[in-house]
C-alpha cells in the first residue's frame, strides 16, 4: 500500500512538468510567424524598398535566425577547433 501511495504522489508531482512541455510542432509555426513580423518591422525601420515579399525580406529573415537554425541550414561558420592554415 505504501508503494502505491508513493507512485500516486510521484505522478501527481510530475504533472506540472508534463504540462509545461511544448505540444507538437505548433511552436515552430508560431516562431516562424514572429520571425517574419520582426523581419518586416526591421525592414520598414531601415526604409527597405520591398518589405512584403519573401525575396524582399530574405536578408531580414536571415538575421532573425538563431545560431542553431543557421548551423542546421548549413551556414558557414568558423569552428574554434578547426585547424588554421599556417602562415608561409
């Protein structure tokens, strides 16, 4: 009986942690919409000529990516552990 009580209380204690976990892929579409809105705002603040089309926002959308997103998309980045060429 004591074990059953511990299991029940343990599962109740875990409920808040379960409730805080992101649900599915809904967050990424919201993130993309927020990134697009911020890109449009930045484009308009800098007097961009085309702040509505994907082509006009391409530069601004690139700046909205996180470092992880950039690396996942194949961004060229310099790694600290990469060998450096020796001077001649």
